[in-house]
C-alpha cells in the first residue's frame, strides 16, 4: 500500500508517495506538468505494479501538489529546473539512497536528463516516457495546457484529459471523477501561482530552455529505455527519435493507438516494459 509522506529538504517541504520492498533497489518516478499534476496522479498505477520488486518513490515536484510553493516563485522554467534538480538529489540524500533507477514522464523526462547531467553516479537505469528535453515544436494542445489558467474551467480540463489518451472510451465512466479531483488540485491558489510562473507566454521558449545539448546526450552512458505513444498530441514522438539517435546505450518502444498517457492508457504494457528493463540489472 502506498503511503503519503512529507520531508523537509533545506527549508522546503517535499511530499512523496512510497511503496515497495524495504532494501530493494529504489526507483524514483518524476511526474509531468499538466494542471493539477502530482506524483500520485501520474504514477498511481505504476507504483503498485512495480513495488513487488522495487522500492518505488513518487514525489511532488516543488510547485506541484503538496510540495512547497515558493513565494516569490522563479519566473520561467530554468529557475524551476534548478529547484527540481536540487530537490530530487536532496530527497535521495534525505532518504539515505545512494543510487536509484529513474523514470521521467513528459517534463519529468527533462528533469531526469538534467539529473543525469549533474549527478550521473546517483542513477542506474533510466526510462523516459513521452519526454521533453529534445528540440520540440510547441503543439497547440501543449500551449493550451500550459496556458490553462488563461481561462480555467472543468470543461477545458476534461478536454485536456481527452488529449492525453488516444481512445477516451475507457475513461468515460471515470472522466467526471478525474476532472473533479484534478480541477480541485489545480485551483488551489498556491498551485495556480506556481504554474503561472512556470509557463508564461510565449511558451515555445520553455521547451527550448529544457533542451539538453547534443554533446551532453552523447556522453550519457546509462542504459535508457524510451517509451512514446505514436499518436502523442502533447509531445510529438519525434522527440524520442531525436534522443534515440544521440544516446549511446538506448532502446525505444513506440506504442500505436496511444497518446501522452502511456502509463495509464497502456498501463499493462508499460509495466511489462519497465519490469523487464529494470529486471535486467538484477
């Protein structure tokens, strides 16, 4: 059973969920940047599935969920990235973890790549799912997501959630409940303030600021698994092909009839891929 925890790192609170085998190899799961996103909303299916063999940790990044919301907040994504890298390394230190596997979703993929740049010795195998961090065009859907607070509404959030999946039929019975929970989380004043500081218009600049240089990508020696939905409306699949052609120790799985929420829309396949990939290190 996953447990919600809070820990103070420096002078900031980090909220995180933890589930799994005591003493097992840790996996650090880093979430993406949708309105109302947090560690549990992204990884609530993955943690129970992988915790039978690993120690799974899913924090809320600073500026999201129940973690700290700086006031004043950094303006623009580079200042936030500095906070997130320090937060993730500080979390490992605080939990007494010397080395962990790493999973990053969407913007969390960019955080993962920046962690590999800064502290490569702290990480083992790496999964990047629908990851930002390569040159990427701003899609209309991502522009609207990052501009959610220009005109926030439950209807817009419902539309955004439909963009996350290729076939929303499996969500129909749950969509109203998902929207209710995510909208309540998104409309907390501190969450709203943080999000608006992260992604002011024009928003292509934030994607550009998250790019990891080619020379750095080519120096990464970690085993990396790229997973991407062929039909991703938020982060085009071309970003994973870009990473495939620059990372040295890499494999890639493209999943058809799949948009941005691979870990939810194709959860069983996603868990099988991660179980096999992380199991190779045993």
